[in-house]
C-alpha cells in the first residue's frame, strides 16, 4: 500500500438544461478593466435579455470583484480557476465589449467540451470586435471548435437568429462565399518575380527580431519555428530590457536631431507640460532614443524586420513605442548612424516593424517589402486593427485604426502627420503616436494566420476613400481620436463576411499607385506565398 499522497480528482459539475454560462475576458491593465467595466455590464445585460427571449438563461461563471472594481477575468490563473467551476459539457459564451487578453481564457476553452460562442458588441469606442477577432484567431490556431457572433445590442433579427441557431444546435456558421483557393497561376512576369523572390528568401534566409513574444495574450501572433523556418525566415529572440539599455546609450543630441528632422519635414506635435495627461518633449526624446536604439540593435543582428512588444513591461518603463514603429516603417525617415558614426543604418528604406510582435504581420511585411521593392513601388507597409465600420453614402466604410505604427507616407507625408499623447488608460507613461488620415488610393490587404497546423494567407483588394472632414472627425471621436485612421472599402467582401473569416485582430495594408499595379502586385504576392508553401486564399473581387 502506497504512502504517497495522491490527488483526489475534483467532482465535475453537471450542466443544467437551458442554462448557458458566460465569461468575460479582460485586460491585464487594471485601469482599462475599471474604465471599460460599465459598458461591459450593459453589454452582458443586453445579451442576457436576448438569451432569455429565446427560452434560456445566462449564468455568469465568475462574480464581480468589488475591490478591483470590475468583473473581468484579469489573468490566466484566474481564467483556469473560473473554468474549473463550469460544467464541462455546458454551453459557454465569451462576452466581449472590450479588448481582451486571449490567454486569460484560452486554457479553459481548450479543454472545454461543450459548445463555445464568442460574442462582441458592434462599437467603435469599445473594441469588443478587436477582442473577438484576437480570440477567434487564437482558438483557430489551437484547433478549438467555436462559433462567433456580433451585434450592437442583440435586439436585431440577424443576431437573434444566429443566437437561436447556436443555442439549439451548438454551432453557427456564416457566409464565406467570398473566399476561394488560389487557382493555377497564369504565365506572367509577376508570377516569375514572386517565385524568384521566394527562392531567394529560402536560399539566403531572413531574420526577424522579436523583442519578447506573446504580446497582450495574442497566442495567434506567435508562429512556431517549425512553420516559420521552411519559408527561410528565422527568429532572433531579443529582450526588451536590452532595448531600454541601448536607449540609455543614445545621446541627447542624437535624440534631438530626430526631432529637428521631423520638425523640418513638417510633422506636428501636440505637446504640453503635464506628464500624466499631455505629450511632453521629454516623452518624445525618449521615443526618439527608442527609434535609434531599435535600428542599432537591428543592425547588430542583421535583422530584416523587427517587432517591439511594448505591452507588457515597457509600458511601465518608457513611453509608447508607436512613434518609433511608424518611423521604422517609412522609407523616408530621420537618418540614424552606427555607434561609431561611420554608416547610416538601413539608409533609404524601411525596416519593417510588426506591431505588437505579431509574427503573421512579420511574414506578410517581409514578403510585401521584397515584392514592392523589386517592382519599384513604395514598400512602406503597416497593420491596422479591424476596429469598426458603418455605411457612408451607400457603401460600407471600415474604420481601420492602430495605436500609431503607420508610416508617414500612408498619411500623404510628414506634413500631413501629427503626434498626440497616447491615452493614459493604456499608456501610463505617455508618448506620442504617428497619426494622420490615410490618403485615398488603392490598397492590397492581407493576413497570414495558422489554421489546421499550417500557414495560410488571405489576400484582398480595397480602396481607401476620402470622407468629409466632419465625418472623419465623427469616426475618430467614436473610436480613439489620438490614433491614425484609414477609411477602407474592401472589394467584394461584406461586413459580416470579413468578420466571419478574419483570423486576427490585425490586417496588413500596403498601397499601390493605381488599380492595375495593385492587381499586378497582388499576383506577385500570391505567387511568392504559393512558392513558399503557404496556402493562399483570394477574398472578394481579386483578378487573377
């Protein structure tokens, strides 16, 4: 007889008929959870009312914490403990009216046996849509079956019909007829170019620098080496502490020279003196040190692209990384020299930066950079959050926004770009954005993601439209007014189709000078991805 202390398996709770359990994944930042809690409460009340109207009732799986001031799951450990109390076979709804950290609930969802539905509010101000897309991408990568649904307040017929279907069947599917697999490619110079660049990448290899993986719980944004290396892409794993250390070695004169260059280029900085609420010159100089430090470290390691996490860790140490990121992504930017002053680093070209160390964006940006450079086009690329959207003048216009890593050329130049203090709720030490309104023109949008254990890419076409100043202002005020905004119309892809298909909170965008060039560049991009062994999917009106 053993004297060892064996664990006693916990008794599993039994699912109660007609009851659906709800959970709410939140931020890791207390300030964000407290600020956003009232809108989450209202969203959950609307959802509970809708569920009740269909003959079911909701049971919140975790209580509101009066000491914390909110009712979000705020850590992975808390999420694991919450799911231990949920009957394994019970239907679960993850209700999101805000940005959330997917890994808070991913552990529980990976082993849950009952039906899973992720729902979000249709709102610009509170980015539940962004949170939903991050979580569905993570669940897709993990191979966890789930459904998704979105609504402004869950009173519309479309959302209620979808909710009823899921409650009765445990599944819900959406129209994805806009997606098709890549057909056999034609004989064309663009196809030859894409294949030649793929062969070069595999032969000569590339390195992406990753300043700490796993930003904000985005499991979907991590691509394992086993999937990355066959493309010819390898990681240089770096610590953000090294970035801070290198920033300390940058002189005041070097940082000021970046500011002087930007002032001369016509960029506007909205500055004040209150460090807690305003953008200050001190914060800006710190950001310019980061810009210089990132280039010097990238040069040290021979990087072809770089990603700075910023959240978590750096937010408590230095101002925001977004201004540095936007500068890195632009071909024309303040010159930075090696430590000995003998060389200009990455002269005349962008060093692609993948915001929030999203490695799907890293792969996409590398491919884009090489194709656009070979075609003699501006290779400046960036990512945006799929934030929200509404119809305007008879067409659906998306609001694409990100916290500031947009290259100035996308805004039409530095003289059309500006910098504002980042919101204190997310950025306690401030720092400026690289903001503006994206210029009208033709874009190619894309997304690299993991599904069924393999790399996939969705490719589509779109047009950035110019809206009246008052409409732009309304949309900024309805979202995050400090951040750069893009008014995007996607060709042949409806609102709900994009939401149903998109496997990330981010979408990569790059400009082309005219529709024909955009079609040609997309063909080359498709050919390069295919040659690299990535499964290519065409979305909407794409001419190949």
